[in-house]
């Protein structure tokens, strides 16, 4: 606004200034590898400052993703990256700690997470090293120090930490050996009837250019509200097969995919955060494009990913954080969850005959509310300036939000929502990971304790239903939500997070959940509706399961018999098995038994049984 008002001719150089400023600051302030340091220390705020600057640059960086220009820029920021690498993600919290070798491919929305919150109010900042000819799929997470060797495939929505040996396929939590006849020699081609090399003119025209246009006009699609009639109309105009009563929360993911390959039958409902993946990277390094068919009355929950070749039957329910691919075979009314998608032992209930509660707002209401909110925004900052205008804007938004329950006019509610969106876009990004954001949440009506860290304004929804304790740590893309749409029926329930919980990236906490305290959710963890997590437990998976190597979710001396069938071999190091044995002893009653069956050998030499019987109190 200042540039437009005083020096409009400087606006074209604003992106270059942003990028250059980050490079200079990263060279001056970037904290190197930090094994352990206190939160809110000087090193933490150095990282925080650079992270905020990086977030301001992501919109401009989207225009050079996957090109050597992006690699050059990352190298200027301190990363050690080969020029023959294709990187399509901007979700990076410490670019100067990246090391990526020749021929590797990193898909969009992959999170390269160098910051790790410990349980004792400290944090680590660890490097991420990716070897040659590695492929990392969409929405994967690399966290807490990663060292990947060569020729590794990470499937979409997988989480990776620690050392990964060469010739490995990481699929969710499972690690498999790469077939001997497969080798990722180079980034391959995109198949859509023909084969297009990734750097060819046809590939750029059909895939890369489409994603560039969609990301560039992202803010234009914020004018219509979610589930607007306008979204299906646009998709039909672009060649997609879209039937009646289709309601889309967002249109960007569908535009990124070749629309002539989309088929959305009657009553399909994709909710927020759904990702339609335009290309699929095969084991041989080729990019494949294929048709995506969503059967009638299919529901896609928050954060799920639909890969090319997916074909879902009618009335299928895809759960949160679920990956659907051509291997997913669905039947009518089945429910799928997990990475990869697994059939659940229950089905979708019959569709209710009552009217759905996803309201469609008339388009003229949307235009009017958008116009009024922007006029108010310009007036506030024109008369108040940048500093005073930000304060007035914040006070106005908080006051209107707290009083929204007394407002009956739909247009006024929309104006308030538009002003809140502007506030979230222009002011809130600079507040992330600080106590100022926590104060803002409290002003909105959330109950949040002291020394809690949240990355952005989108970490929680339904503020009046949220109770968060002291010393809680929330990572990027984690969401706590107090509402759900179940077969288009709106439901609310409170969420409670106890003290000293750590919620890692891409975790989702559903309505009605209660974390008792000192819980850790690992990346890609889904806490189901109305779940209660006992004290001092670690959880992972979709849906979440307790990590037996950390803490069994049972009281002391409360179990007579424990069965453990072919599980301990997956615990990893002997220390994890010893910890499991200690937990078994803790929860077993006097003279209780562990019934154990597993493979004999672990790590090629030691045996699991030796680690278990090291605890003299355990009866097997």
C-alpha cells in the first residue's frame, strides 16, 4: 500500500527486493545445526525471523518451482543443491540446512522440516540430506534430521526421519527394498497418451504451465465462497465431467489436474485441504497422468490426496489424511483411511433424506461483501497508517467475531468473514510461532495457556470450542477443528489439549477429542472424533495408535495377559524393545503373562527375545 501510494514504479521490483533481503538475512542470521537449545532463546528468534521472511516469499517463489532458477535461489540462501534437481515445494523451515544431490525430485506440498520440538521446552535444528536420484512424493514430511542415501522412493504422504538406506521404498510407515530391476536413473517423463520428458516443451506446456497459472491466480479464487455454484461451472467449461449437486470447498486442486481427465458424479463433496495430484511418479521415474473418477455421493475428508488412476464407487467415504491411488479398490458405502488407503471394518450409514447443511451463498452477496470489506480495509489503513491501521484492523475483527452470534443479517456476517480473511492474510503471518498469535486466539475466544507455540492462524478453527494447556507445541499444517460435516450435516464439539503436548506436522484433531497431557502426535496422525488420549502417551498413524515403544496407554498393574504378534521386529533398535518390555511389566498385574510371537533375528545378528528377557520381571 505504501509503495502504491508514494512510489508506484517500485512495485515491479518488490519481489526481487523480498528475495534479495532474505538471502542477505539468511547469510547474516541463519543458525547452523543446533543439537539442543531453549525455546524463546536468541537462536530460536533468529530461526523465527528467517521463517517469517521465507513465508513472505513463497507466493513469488511459486513461479519458479521445478526450474534451475529455484535451485540457484536456494543455493544463494545457503543450501547445497545440485542444479539437476527438481524441487516443487516451498514448505521449508530452514533452507540453509538442505543438501540435495543430483537427479532428485521433490513433489509439491512436501514439508522439509528441520525444526523439532523436544519434550523439555527445547528444540533441535537438524539438517536434511537427500542423496542422488531420490523421488519424494506429494505431501511427504521429512523431519528431525534426515539422511537419505541414493535411489530412494518416498511415496506420497509418507513421513521420513533418520537414516534411510539406498534402494528403499518408503510407503507410509513401511520401508521396503527397491526391486532389483528398478533404478531411478533420472527424472523421467509424463505420460498422457504420449511420453513427455520433464524438461521438454510439451511437459512444460501441459503440466508445469497449468500449475503456474493456477498458483498465480490463487487469490482470485478466494472471491467466491467455498462450495459455490461457480466452481462446478468453471470445471465444466474447462472440459471436466461434473454432474449436479457437486460441492467443492476449493477449486485450485481440481484446476491443477488436467480437467478433461476428471469425472465427478452427482453429489460429490470434497472438503478443505483435498489434493488432486496431477501426475504420478512411477517406480521407473516416469510421470503418469490418468483419469480420476469420483462416484456419486462420495465424500473426501480434509487433507486426503487423490492420485491419478483413482476410481471410487458410489457413496465412498475417504477419511482425513488418506492417500487414494489406482490400487484402491472401493465398493459402495465403504470407508477408507490411512496411507495407503485401507478399508475400515465399518460402512457409511445410509444417506439421510433431510436437506444438507452446506449453504450456498448467492454470488451477488459475495461480491457485495467483498466490495464493502475492501473499502473498509482501505479506509482503515489510509487514515491509520500501517502501524495504527494494523491495530485498528485487529481490534475490529476480534470485536466483530466475538459479537457475531448476535448478528442475523447474512451479508453482515459475510463482511465480517471477509475482513477476518484479510486479517489472516496480511497480519497473522508475521505473528506465527510467537505469543502474539496466542493473544490473538484468546481475543477470538479460545482458552489457551502460557508458553504455547502455534505456527499460524489456521492451526485451530471454532475458537470458542478450543481449550489448550500450557507449553503446547504445534507444528506447521497441524489442525484442531471443532466442527465436522457428516454427510453434509454440520456438527460441533469441543476440543481439549492438555499441558506439554507436541502436535507434529500434518496432524488432525477431530471434534470432541481430549488429550490429557504430555502427548506427542507424530506427523500424519489422525485423532478420531471423541478420542481421549491418556497422559504421557505417544501416538502415530491414521487412525492414531499408541506407540508401544514409548508408553502403553493403560494404568499400572491393570492387565492380566498381553499378546504381541509379529510386532517387536518393527520397533527398531534394542533400546526400543527394552522400553516396550518395561512398559509391559508396568501394566501387567502380578504373575501376568506376555504371549509373544515374532521373527527371531533383528538387524541381522541380535534377537528380539534377548532384549525382552533382559528384564528379569517379565514372564513370557
